[in-house]
C-alpha cells in the first residue's frame, strides 16, 4: 500500500471516529470502551479506579469480587462527577433503593427516614396530610380508600382515583412513592390534586386543605333492630384497645347480629389481624405464613374473645380497598364459617412484609418475608376474597351518600335472626 493511500485511510478513520464520537455521544450519552474511561478533556484512556484497600477490607472476603464493580462505580462518581462534593448519604440510600427495586417485588422497598416516620405515624394513629390510603405500586398514585372524616373524604376522593398531577405538575413518569410524599405536608396548607376517575368524562380538580389526621382504628354503634355495627379502619397499635372498648359497650346491649366493616381498610400489623379475628371466634387457625424455604408458621386463635357466641351471626363488609390484614380477618372468618362476606372482591394482597430499621436512623427496608394462606390454605394474592353476597356500589350511590352494601348486610342479618 503506497504512502498516499495510507494517509487517505488514516484521515478517513479519524473522521469516522470523530463523527461516531459526536453522534454517539449526543444521542446515547458517551459510549465508552469496555473496561476503560475516555477522558474527553485530555483525550486519554485511563483504567477505571479499583477498590481501595479500605473498601476491600470493609467488604467480606468472599464478596470482594462481586462488589468490585460497585466500588469502581463509587470511585468513578467521586473522581469524575461534575458537581463535587457528592452526597455520600444520598448515594448510599440510592444504592439500597436500587437493590430493593431489583427484587422485582412491588411490596419490597426502601423507606428513607421520612417515609419510615410517616409509615409508623399512620399506624400509630396520627400524621399530617389529606387522610387517604394509597397504592404506590401503580403507574399513578392511586387512592385505595379515603380515611373516614378526613379532608380527602370531605373533598370527595374515591377508591380508584388516580392522581395524575399535584399542584399543577404532571405526575406522568414520576414514581408513585415520590408522588405520595408530595401529597403530604403541614396541616393548614393546601394541595391541588388532578384526578383521573373511571367513568368521568374529564379530569377532576380538588383543592384539599391538609390537616393533622387522627385515625380512629375501631368504632362501634348499635343500629336499629339490635344489630351491632363495628368499623375497623386500620390494624395498628391502637386498634385492639379501641375495638375491645367498642365490643364491651355493644355486647352489653345483647346484639342479635354483628356487622364488621372492613371496607377501605388498607391493612397493618399481622399480629393485630390475629387479635381482631380472635375477638369473634374461640378456636381454629387464623392463617398460615409460608416462607421461601418451605417452612410454615401457624397462627392460632387467641383465647378470650368478646364476641365468640356463634348464636350471634356476623356479616363482614369488604370491597376493593380491603387489603392485607383486613383480608386475613375476613378470610379467616369466612373459612371458619363464622361470617358471611358482603360487598365486592377485595384487593388481593397475600404477602407479608417486615419493616426492618437500618442503623443510624437511615430509614428502613420493607421486605416480603412470606406469603400467607387462609385457614383452608387458599392464597388470595392478586386474586382477592370473593364475597358470599356480591353487592356493587356505584359512583352515583357514593355521591348520594347511599350504602347498598350496608343495607344488604342488615337485610341478610335480619333474615338470619328471623326478623
């Protein structure tokens, strides 16, 4: 090959590389040679930084090879990222969050300190916000149930409402958990929610004044005809004292039947679900907890329930907002033959999560540790509980403050007790 041809090929090669660098760089974000770092300022190729001696020493020996790319990425960010210094705590929390997301389980996640605080506060009975249980596993933050007496309920939010914008900001592509945090805020402040509602022709706008939300876990009253009505809204630390107080007052009036309302109850502690179930049955299995290693834990009914007399029939109200711990209770009472279910198919969350705090108040990880089965060893995960008496509730009925599900429960109980 003559020297002129060589020179021409060299020039063409340089042009191709240059054009590739500009086109690839701006379109795909710098495609780099494998195992090297291309420094655009100095046009040199350097080896990636390896884990330091301290980093290797901090990593168990059997995992040093596995974590080598992690430390390389960590060091690359610290040595090359344009805005320095980087926030090591944010990087650490981001790494944990990514690890939990990689499990591919919609119910396992990382909770930063504020998330963990809010999660615990809601189960303790107090927090500041609009007062709605939400699903963060959906494309848009979705209301599963407004809390009774809350600003969300007063404004007219309904189960299934999708929050597509917050304060005018489009939530398309925004993680639903981040959207949830934007809805929270100090009492007295206002948040504007743009809602996509099934059956509505247009998007709906709601201006909601946030408040300090105090959640009554369990309440009760006596309805006409000697029917005791009990509503349980969550399964937290205050649920059992409140439920026992309500039951003592109602049972002293010798009710002929009981309605247990678990509609729009998003769940809570598993142990509380066992305790609530035990108030209505005197023996039997509440649920089975099935672990990944095929081991199983059986949760039996606890003695001392206040409403275990089988001569007093029970109806349990459920709907699409009844999830997790409320499904444990409803499923157990149905399988044990203690109650009939009225309403619509429940949410279908048949897994158990454990919230494990991390050191130095760095939040917590929520890990799915097991699946649970009803006493008849049925799984309801992504299936839900099927009511014995299906009763729908339309949007028009909600808006008119009508409750056909409760009306049907009363009717069925009256037929059971011969009234």
